[in-house]
């Protein structure tokens, strides 16, 4: 049996584990599922004879190293900053490693050692990053093979709620880490290039600079810019491209509404609110409003945001129970962002019967034989339920598939890497189609920006 160690049994691991268990007989696999919570790890084994659950604390060096030594390959589904100790152990004990996380500087620093030991350290092989890389490189490579020159590449992705479960005015529910949603766009201006000109959008303007897109069968969406669209310019061999823009997809109207929280300062994560634990939602809102002897919190907020009582923006705020005197934050030493996350989680959590939806959209503009052309590629994936979500499927399945490809010797390029080589993306994209993750490509007239 080939031993696969999976560290972290959280939400994103459900489809990953189920896939590997289904393959465990034919592929001769045994899974060891390690998590701080033994109960969670046990639930994820699904009672399968080829899976063992263990309570694993990665800060316990002896235990961590002992488990890694016994494995043939290690999948780390931990938060990104926790991968590095696992990765160092994988080098010490000569084990391949797979993660869905962005490559950190610390991970990249292990590249030479991984290559020396003939180890595959596959990263960014989830959804975004992951499926976005693979689906983009497939089309980029096909265009180049025809002799085409890429002049525009845009890539957008969003985790949303499926139409049948879209039951609030924001057309949004949390399908992933709520904290990442609250802090989205912070840490520097969004940076991209359009028609050869660099563009920058500061955080306080980010959610008012949106673009629209249509997806057949699913209607209209909006996009706001990711923080750094240019980080993959060299990786994708797009150093000469005129337009390179990556963004996050939401339903139309979300960004304008979210901007209210940004302008009020409620997404700030840099300071702690005094006496936050016993504070009501209403008191929290009032922190960001000027004192007035007679005006209510509602009136002050409408004045501050310059919105009327019959504006849908007001209805969106009311829907969140923001003005409740009964509901308490219940968080000690909370930052404004943490308090907002708590309030939104009350309203935006997926219910047991809810389904989520992943939407991805690529635009490729290119020149071929003196003519400008464009290909649009779209993918929509709907989840099964609250456990086997579209997010868990699109993050976990490519991780699991890459793991099998490495174990079976089909992926052989060593070192710290992304899934951008054909040996990686071709078989994974093909197999993903069997699980409903299908890209629809179509030629459309080239639009550009002029």
C-alpha cells in the first residue's frame, strides 16, 4: 500500500479525501488523516478500512516527523503559514508534497533542495490558485502552438451561492473563510495593466471600480480587481502582454454595498475595540458615527452614507440585523474586521440544504495572421450540499488528482512548482470534467479596451 498523509481535515478536505478513498482499492492507497480534532478526522474517514484518523498537532515535532517518515507523499491542507515546517521535514525524509496554497518565499527557498532530492513539491493546485492556472495555460499553450501572440489575458473567479440558495439581498453567502472575505483587497493598491498602461486602485476605491461580465445561463456578474494581477506575468510568459487583469467575481450590486463597510472603517483589522465582548451590534455600528444628542443610529448612518430610507442599500444593512440591541458580539478584544465577520456570519452562513457555486471566467485576446481574435472560457460548478460544496470539490479534487499523478510517476519534474506544465494540467483538467468541472470555450469578436 502507498501511504498518503493528509494534514488538516477542514472544509476543503472533504472532496479530496472522498476521491482518494474511492480510488484506494484500485490504486492501493492507505490514507492517514491527521487533524488537531480527532473527531473531525474520524468523520472524514467515512468509516473506510483504508483510512486511519489521528489527532495530529503539527507543533509537536516528534509526532509530525514520525508521521511524515511513514508516508510516501504528504498533502498539507493547513493554513499557508503552517506549511513550511512540514515542507522541511519532507525534504529531510525525502517525501513528495502537495498543497493548494500560494508559494511563499520560504517555500520557494526550498526549491534547490527539493530538486537535489528529486522531490515534487506541487503548490497552488486548488481552485484559485490552481484550476485557474491549469485552464489558462491550456488555452495559452494552444494559441502559441498555432503561432498566435497573446495581447490580452483576463482571469476572474468567485465563490458564490447557487441560484436556488440565493435568499438574501446581497446575493452572497460565505462559501469559504469569512475572514478572507472581510479583509479582501487590503494590504496595498490593486495593480494591473490595460492596453499597455499600468493601473492602480487604492483600497478605498476598489469596490467602486467594477467591471461587468455575462455567463450563459447564469446572467450578469461584476468583478473587482485582485491586489496584484502582475505576479504571474513572467510565470505565464506574458511579459509583453498589453492587458493583464485578474479579479474576484460577485453578483451585481455586492461591491457597491460592501463599499459602505469600507468607507465606515468597519473592515479595519489594525486595532482593538475596547469592551467589545458585551457590545451589541447597534453599539458596534455607533462606534463609527458622530455623536448627536437626538438623532438615532439609523438616521446618523443614513446621513453618513448619503443613502435614503427607500434605497436598496439601506435594506441590505437592515437585513443584517445591524441595529439589534439584543445581539452581542461576544468577542474579547475584537478588531472592527473581526466584529463585522461575526455579524455577517450570522446572516451569511450556508444552511444545511444550501448549495454554493464557483464561477470562473478567462478572456484571451491574441493576434494570428494579422487578425485580432478572442477566446472566452467559462466554468460554473454547483455544490452538492453543505459538506461536499463546489468550493471543496474545486479545491480538493485537483490536489487529490495531482497527488495520484505524482505517486504513479506521471508528474516527474522536481522542485517547488505550480501546475503550469502540460504533464500536470492536461490529465487533471481531463479528469475534472468527469466531476462536473468543465470549461466551455468559445471564439468571440476581440473587444480590447479602445
